[in-house]
């Protein structure tokens, strides 16, 4: 950096020399003006590049994260501003002072007087030229009415009367027709140029121009239309010399004015040289200030940089660092305090690490237990907001609980209305008022736990809930999915009921039917027509009702028997085609949209045929009174599952039935046992599949048909 200071001093001396030379010799200043400008530009570019290089180095250190770089930049900026702002003020004042001083060296009144004298001479010449033009117009008018043989004598008389020195009559091509001159030394007149002749054909022209060594002359050219048979146009030229005294005076004034303009130009050049020189001096001063600022900022920021490095090491966890202590000043005391703090932090960190290890061990143990629990666990904080949960809780509820961490129970109810009963039960257990005043539906309580029913697309889900308050005011709830267990108990109970009904009802049905048929056979021929008709209708009613009871008993037996499926590879699309071809659906539009990809599954063809039959029969019954009935059957492969969808555009299922849709004896028909969907669900679950039922909704939220969706695993050859 010191070399830069020396170079700056040398350049300053050179600029001072150039300044003194320009001030002492104006001519030399104008001669070397271009060189000075070039040197100024080169030096300015060098200074800008040098400053930019230094700033680029600081910028790179800041980008690299070098400690102390930003502080160095702030110090540099402060020192530079302390030098630049006063320098700029001095520079602006100096430039203004020089400009005013140089302007005062020249008298503005002289320039105005010279311009006035020059304008006065021009005005006098213009007056003389106008007088010659007026005389030329008079002479041209006189010549226009004279014959050609009289032009010479007439021209001579008119010239003498007008006091014009030379008068010449020319053709438009410049040929001399007549000449009259008072100058005996001149043999031929000074002829005009072709351009002047062309201009004179149209109108009178006048000019002031020097002719040889004779001095300044007034030349006037005007067209003369001769009144003869040919009617040709001639050109009259008048030459009148400018008085010698007036010409000499005008030339002298013009020469003086030109000299003054040269001096004025030198004045501008001198002002520019001084301005540029001051600019370079200021830039050298700025560079020197920046160089000194670099040195000072680095020296001042060095101890702080050491402290910053130590702080960075502590932030990264290295408490073993010890900074060197220099001096007894404030910075030395600060470094000693820093080292003492580092030792204390090291001791505290070791103690905290031991406590953290014990806490992490206990937390890991608890998380391992919660992760492997089949029960769902939800923890609330003292404000009733969801704090944590285990994976089983999200799986049982079928909700991504991670999105609702930090939400209160009332906010989760708004987002998930289907969980309202469950969340209200938790609220009641934890004695937190969520603003829900409605009583719980389908909730059965005992001293140990609460049983809650939740409706979803697969039907009804039964949860058992229990919980306890935490010491910090929070609450932990533990719940299990008892749907399968309760459903198994209900299925077993319904199966037992079905078996007993089938046994108790089926035995007397055959004797009843045979007795009715025997009565009809024996008595129809012995009674009168009226009585015979009554007997026939009665016995037919008995037989028909017995047949209906037999069908119902057969359905009971089928539901209760529940044989194990015989699984084998089959194509579900082919099975659907086979069942559909057996149906006669008059007036119903059947839309088949089956997957073109392989649809091979492992299943019992007899049971799956019964599933398809039950679904089609339900759809057909739902469309009995529909104006435009339509049934849509669609299959598609989604991941490793084959999804079968059966949809109709009927009235759909009532909302109050959706929770119990798969239970036995639940039906919307006036006839039937309500075992169809229960049997379908049992068959699909035996095929390791799932079934859900939902109502399609149109834009006005009115029911528009039912949708039954069945998912069955694809075999490995059909998975994608």
C-alpha cells in the first residue's frame, strides 16, 4: 500500500507542474490540451481499477466468511467518507473559484463592443447594397423599353446619372451585349458566375465580394425583359466599389473580433485544464485516503477478528480454544473474560450432555414402545392442542395427523367433521370445553372406557377410548379399533340366529306346502265354483308364501354356512362379461368400461359371480322407476389392486343407513332380507379385498346414484 502512496505523490507533482505551465503559457495549454485529456483519462481508469480491485478483495473475503471482513469494510467506509466528503467540498469550491476567476480575466463589454462594430459595418454595407439594387431596378426599367441599338448609349447615360462605376448588359448565357464603365484601367468587366446568372433570371440578387486586388465590390444582377419582337430576357450587372475607408474599417473590426474569439477559446481550454487537474488531485487524495483507511481498518479489526474466530469455534461446539492475551488494555481484558467464559461453557456443556443423553435414552425408549403399540395414542397440551401422536393413531383414524399438530380439537373438528364424536369424547374425558353443546351420539360409557362409532366410506368403525390427565395439564388418550372384533361377534351371533331360524322354519314348511296342495287337490272338484275359487286362491297364497319362506331360509343358511372360498386364478373381466350376458335389462343402459390390461386375480368364481349378481340386482331394483336408468361397470388397475366400480344413477342410499349399510337385515326394498350386501362384504374380505359404498353428488349436493367400489389384490403377473 505504501507504493501506491508514493506513486500518488509523484503523479501529484506532475499535475502541479502541468498546472503551472498551463497558467503561465496559454498557447502551450492549448497545444497540449489533447495530451492532458488523454493522461487524465488513463489516470482516472487506473485509479478506478485500483479501488475496484481492493473492494473486490474485501467482497471475496466476505463471501468466503472470513471473520472480521465486514467490520473491516465498515471501518474502511467510515475513514473513506471522513476524507472524501471534505475533499469534495474543497474541490467544488475550488472549481467554482477558478471558473469565476478565469471569467473575470476577460471583459465582457469588449466582446459586446466588437460585435456591435461588426454589426454596424455589415449594416452600412447592406444599406449601400440596397441603394445599388434600387438604382439597378430603375435602369432595368428604362432599358426594357428601348430598342437593342440604343442599349449602349442608353446604358452609358443611365450609369453616369446613377453614379455606378460599371454597368454591363449580358445575355442569359453570359455574353456581353453592352458595357459602360468609369474605370479607365479596366478593359473588360468582372463577369458573374453561371450560378449567379441562373439566379438572376428569376429575380434581382446582390452580393458583397472581393474582386482581385481592387478590394470589396457591391455586385447587383437583375433580369431585363426587352420589349421587342424576340422578347428576350437580358441580365443587367452593376458593380460599385465599397469606399476604401469603410472596407478597411470593416476588415479591421472583423480581424479584431476573430482574435478575440481565439482568446475566448483559450479561456475555455484553460478552464478545462484547471478543472481536470483539480479533479485528478482530488482523485489522488481519495486514493491516498482509501489506502490509509485499508491499513488502519485492518490494524484495528485484527484483535476483534481473533475474538470472532473464537466465538465461531464455540458456536461450532469447540470449547477447548484459548485466545492469546496481549496487553492490559480493554481488548486484553475482553480476551481474558472470553477465555474464562469458554472454560465455564465447557464445564456446563459436559453436564448438559450427560443430562441430554439420559433424556434421549428415556425418550427413545418411550418412542419405541409407542411405535410398536397397536393402540393409537394422542397427546394434548394444556391448551387442548394436538402435541404428538403415534403411527397407529393415524392408521386407525385414517387421517394424516402430522398436518394438525398444534391445532385445537375444535379446529380439527372443522377440518374433519367425521371425527366429531371421537374428539368430543376426548374433550369430555379431559374436561376441556370446546364449545360443543350437543350430546354424544352412539357413545356407550362405563367406568373403564368409552366406545365410539365413526362413519366412514367402508361403513361403521368402532373405537374404544380411555385416557388420563398429565401432570403439566395436558391429556393423553389411548384408543383401539374394535371394529373387527365387534363385527366378528355380531357375525357369529347373526350366524347362530340364521342357523336356528333355518332349522326351526324349514322343517314345517314342507308339510304346510304339501297339506295345502293336497287340500286343493281333494276339494276343488267337490265345491261350488265360488267356493272353489276362494280355495284355489288361498292354497296358491299358502304355496307362494311357503316358497318365499324357503328362499329366505336358504339365504339364512347361506349366510350362516359361510364356506371357505376355493381360490384359483381367474380373469375378473371375463367373469363380469359372463354374468352380464345372463341379465336381461330392458330399458336400462349398461355401460361397460373394463380395463384392457390383464385382470388376473385369485378368487372363487362362484362367490365372485354371486357378488356381481347381487350388485347388479341391487342397481336394477334402484332404477325401477327411473326415467333414464343407467348402470356403469368399470375396472382399472391401481398399483397392485384391481378396482371394480358399479355405479347407478338412481336415488342412492339414505344418509341414515350409511353407518349400518353392511349389517344384516338393513335394506331399502319392500321385499328381501337385507343380507345381500352383508354377504358381499364377507366374500370380498375373504378374498383379502375391501369394499366401500358412497353416494354420488351433483352440483346442488343432491343424491345422484350409488357407487360401490371393490378392491381385490392382483396376482403377480398382473401387477404393474
